[in-house]
C-alpha cells in the first residue's frame, strides 16, 4: 500500500488534504480515485489507514480510518554530525541514515569543509528524509538541523552525562573494533550515540585535540580512506544493526 507523508497532525475520523509532491504522485503516477486506500504518516511515530474521498488537479483529500502503531525506531538516539559531501552524495547519505534508524543529522562546518551548508541544502535533505521514510516504513522523521561549527557540536556533547558514546572518526584513532565498552553499553542499555565525521581532507590536528579535550573518543574505521558518506553509514550501521 502506498505511503504518504502529511505535514499536519493526523487523527482518526478527520480528513486531511495532501498537496505538493505527495498529491502529485498519487494523482499522476498512481491515478488515485475515490475509495483508494493509502497509508499516511505525520512523523509522530504512528501511521494511519486512509481512504481517498476527493481529488482535483492538485489536491487529494483523504479520510483517516484507523491508527496503527508501528514502531521501527532504535531503542536509543543516534546523532551524526557530518561535514556534508558534494552533490548527489548528500542525498545518498541522508537516505541510508534514515534506513539505519539514525535520529538526527547535523551538518558540520569544519576547518577543511568544502561544502557550505545553507537552508536550501537542508531543505533538500529533509525532502530526501521524507522519501526515504516512506520507502523504509519509518514513521518518525530523521531530524536535519541547521549547520553548526565543529566547536559548537563538540561542546554540545562535552559532558559525560550528555551521552554514552562520543566518537570522532580519524585515521589515526583507536580502531573502533577495539573500543568494546561503549558498544556493550549500546547493546544492553538505552544510551545516546553521537558521531562526528570530517570532510574529505579530514579533521585538522587542532580539531582532533579539541575533541579529545572535550572527552571524545577518536576512532579509526580501518586502514582504507573512506568517503564521508561511507564513514557515516559504517558507524551508524555498527550500532543500528548490532
């Protein structure tokens, strides 16, 4: 059954009007007609069975029939702070982080960042999040926040009480396969997990020192140099897939 995202809150026995890309796909790809059943979600965690009541050239009005509590989320939050890659690789990154259950994506501005992140970039990422959530059956949207500096990001999680796992990826760090204590915490507890991934040129020496002074664990993902999106997906999968 086709899944649709609705920006407004949904409740049973109400009607909602789907517009924009959601209505366009229903009207021009699926040829939606009165009586067609679809699944609608609003990012709150539940999904709803809905029946098409009315269509015109740009809108689809559906009646909410039934609430279904389908929980596909991890038992802990995962935040990925990441210097964004270029072009279509941004879409790939966001899509895969959604599929892995990541809670939050924070674009980072670092000393060696090439991509400058503005609201337009974040808007495209959020649209990718919606499309990926429709495909993988997540009913909560990965949060894409505005870009912050690495210093701000490190400070946000500088307290040991703020999170249980704070990893910054760097080729000269401790192999993450050897950092077992944090992994056991995540497997058996309810902690928060935070990663920082640098740009193609990596974090600067000063940034590494700042991370260590803020209590972050500097970890290596192996002997091969990974692209930004590969590193981010690899770290997320280490915890999301157990």
